[in-house]
């Protein structure tokens, strides 16, 4: 990754965050909580994928149709995020595999 890639990545991130800041305050709060949750769970392809920008697209559509953010996500935002990530490989899956277990299972 060269310096140009880093600069372009920063430009894209700033443009993405400008879209988030253009959302109504309740949407911004839910987005930031979703972002925090997704960053903790850590899908491996987060930087390569379009998950976060897809969420902003979804929220922008909700604003355009005059719907509340919890009408879109439901009251359990973490469960909504889990549904978004259910087919994504996470760093937790990689760690579980490295210690010999199957992803999504805990050793007893």
C-alpha cells in the first residue's frame, strides 16, 4: 500500500463520514453505535467491502421516506448488525479456528 492509496482511503473515509453527518441526529447515533459494534466484531473484509456505505445508503433511503431509524433496524440494533454480519468471516472465527475449534462454537 503506497502513500497514494492511503491518501485516497482517507478521502473516501472523510466523504463517507460527511454522508453520516448529513443524517438526522437519531440516525447518526444509531450509525455510530452500529459502527462501534461492527468494528469490535471485526469482519475480515470490512475495509474491502461496502458494508458501512451500504448502511448509510439504507439510512438515507429511510430518511427520504420519513421513517424513524428504529423502524428500519428494530429495537435490537445489535441483532440487526448480527444479521448483516452472519455470512461474514470475522477475526473471532479465525482465532477460534487457530485454537482448534469450529467458528461460532465455544469449548466447554
